[in-house]
């Protein structure tokens, strides 16, 4: 059995720890800072086995220097991005065998938020970084709308039961936008209530499942008539392709 534990870091980042339930080793996903990781590992007598990085932004790699000063472990980073301390590059179709954890991860290239962003997945879960968020997606800092739309389609092709572990706690603001795009979407309304309850107790709203995201995430719903209608109204232009609907939504959200 695998366990995935959240370590809240910085303002709203999540560092994820991937652990075999009966072993002491963990993989560390996107260590924005080292301190919460050191604390958790020491308190729980755990040993790091690897660091996995989804993209080069400072709030995902900041902890690498301090962690690798203490532990000699592989640092797996996107093939197309420069990350200090990298020991292994990961790209689509690679498999990353984490033997100490008893888990083999596959890699997806998901450019758009950054030019070389990757996601790590199994048939049960995915670490989506800042590409796919709960009820939203990342800003396009280094990519185009068609690229980002294609990347999101790769997530959409995973099994519906896939649990999505993203890089930030953004559910509340993302759902505010989702409910503006689709005011009549009852799945969004229900999810908003759950999320607001969880956040009142300072609990994470991540992970979600792909099934839930397909119902509540406007960026995964670019082919739904209600979303097409809202995006068309926002742009005041005819949007013929799903990636044009996506681009309109992303622009709308950037100005929301
Ligand atoms: Zn980022
Ligand atoms: Fe980030």
C-alpha cells in the first residue's frame, strides 16, 4: 500500500511525500522549502529515497540544496528544464522505479505553465504540479493555449479514479471562477460547500479525483455547451475549437 502525505509549505504550496505504508522510505515531490521536510522526516523517523520535481519554479525546487546537502539521493527533474542539483532527467514514456518505496512512476510531458513541465503518475494517482489544479489550471508562463490544452487532455485520458495531487491549495478561488463560468453546475456548488468546510478546519482540499475534476473544472470542460457559451460571451467572438474555448477561459481567469 502506498500513502501520500501533504506537507503545507510557504503560503499555499504542497510538498507531497510518497511512502510505502510498511517502509520508512519516502519520495519528496516539489520541495519548495526544506524545513517542513526535515521536521516531518525527523519526527516520523523516515528516510528520503528521492526528490521528484514537476517544473523549475522556485516554489517547487527551493528545498533541493538543503535537502541534498543532508541526503545523497536522486533528484529527478524535467528533461527540458534547468534545475540545480538534478541527477536524472525525466520525460514522457520514462519510468521511474522507486524501489525503496515499491512504486514505479510514469512520466507525462505537460508543457504550458512552463516549457518543460512534467507530471508523474501511476494508475492510481498523479502529481500534476502547477499544470492541473483542483478546479483550475496553471497560468501559461512559458507556453501557448493549444499546448496547455493538449497537456490537460493528457490528464483527462487517465482513469477517472485517478487521484490528483497538485502543487497548490487553490480550490476556493478556482471554484469561485468555476461557478462564474457555470452558475448552474450543481457539482461545482456541492464541491464549493465541501471545500469551504475543509478550509474552515484548515484541511487540504487535495487530492481530488479525475472524475470530480471532469465535473467541476471548467478547463477540462471546454467541449461542454455551457462552458462554450460562457467563453463565447466573455470573448464576444465565435470560438470554433476547444483550444480556443480554453484560451478564452484562461484569459478570463487571468483577469478575474
Ligand atoms: Zn509554478
Ligand atoms: Fe507553484
